[in-house]
């Protein structure tokens, strides 16, 4: 690729347009040859990127590339919104469709759905639009609420929890905006998300686990609880604590074992020691993984069995 065009693309998040390519000596026939040869990848009409770099990207980064291509086409006539805005703000996303970019029209344009672009219409008040990495984007509170209106509650809650955890939104502000948006399509699902949202969930996995417990009718656990021994020494912080049932639930997303917190073997050993100490203190312990979240009924049964074991232990101790 022409070095000048490479520089232009780098400044635009890896994307360049047909007009920019033509400016540096590429006519339409040459552009098509670059695409057919596999050197360039056509993102959408009139927008391209380096194919080798594109092939190495995951779904999130490919969506970001598509957003850049949309912005080169539509500019500030639209604001990125819904799931696209959630991605721009860095909120957690889980199992959402990223094949289509979401925008809200700022120029009075009509709403419509294209192959790779969903145009929404709606009134945006002062403060409803901000800029993220140079892109006009709906503000965090509106982003969370609107995302929750177009995705299932579980996916919406993942976004809301992460936004709260990051301090990008507050539950009070979410409630205020929800109250003024009761007539919007999807407001009921958004209301469920706002009522359940809790920024103490530290990952999408913890959010999903908490929702699975709630849907199963389990009592609400306390989140991110420090547990100390009888001498006041901290034994560990646990993800979920059911205090009346003397049961701890930990979500194991394997992040602890990627080297971030030290050698994986050392981390596993320390985790075992911590779990052993908690069991010695009388707690039942349930460790869950991403795979467990695919079977909520079995997960709930495991937790109830832990409740039963704790109760049996308590009864035995009482009758001694």
C-alpha cells in the first residue's frame, strides 16, 4: 500500500475510503485488483482496510473498524448508539450481535435498517451526545438504557453492571432517564435491567451468575465480601456470600491464572489454601465456571445442595 495512504488509514483507525485511495493513484480497477488479490478488505461500500490486519481482529475490533467506516461516510450526521456506543465506552458486552452498527440520526434522517447499519431516530437532549475517540457517541447513561431496550435482559445487565462498576453511570441517573422513557419500545426490559443492576459484579460472568441465581429463586447473595477469621485477619474476599446459609460461591473465569497475578501454579496453590481456610471456618464452597452458566438449573441445584450441607453441619454441631 502507498505509504501516504497507510498514514491516512492509521489516522482513521485502520480505514480508508475509495476517494482517499484515488487521491494516491489507485483507480477503481486497481482498487478491485487489491481486493481480489486479498491485500485489501472491503468493509462496506467505499471503505477498505488491510486484509491481513483485519483477519487478525476479533469481533469487537472488527465492529470498531466498521464504526470508523460508517463515520467516514456519515460524519457527525449521526451519533453511535446502543451496543455500538456501549463498545465505544468500553462497557462489557456478552453475546450481542456485532454484525450491524447502531447509530441515532442527528440530522432528522429517517430510521431504517441496512445490512450493516441500523439507523435509529429519537430526540437527543443537550448532554446526550459526547465524543469517544473522536466519534460522536451517545452519553453513557443513555447508552446503557438504550442497549437494554434492544437486547435480552441478561445481555443488558452485563452492560449496566460494567458501566456502574466503571463509575460511568449511576443507578439514580438510570432511574431518572428510565422514568422519562417509559413509552419507548423495550422500556420494560430496560426497567428490569435497571432494577437488577449492581456495579459490584466484577465481570460479565459474575453478572450472569447473579442473574441465574435470581431467576432460580435463590436468596440474594452479598457481593464482594471480605471474610475475616476470629482474630480479625482477612482470609479472603469472595464473589458471593449467602450469610444465612453459610455458603460461598466463587466465579472462576480463569483470569487469575493468565499470569497477571503471578505464576499460575502459585496462584492455584494460594487459592486452594484460601478455600481450605474458609471451609475450616464452616463455610460451604461452590466454585462455578463459564460452562456452569450454560445450565442454570444445575447451577442452582449445586448451590441448594451446598445450603443443605451447611444446614446439616449446623444441626450436627447443635446436637452434640
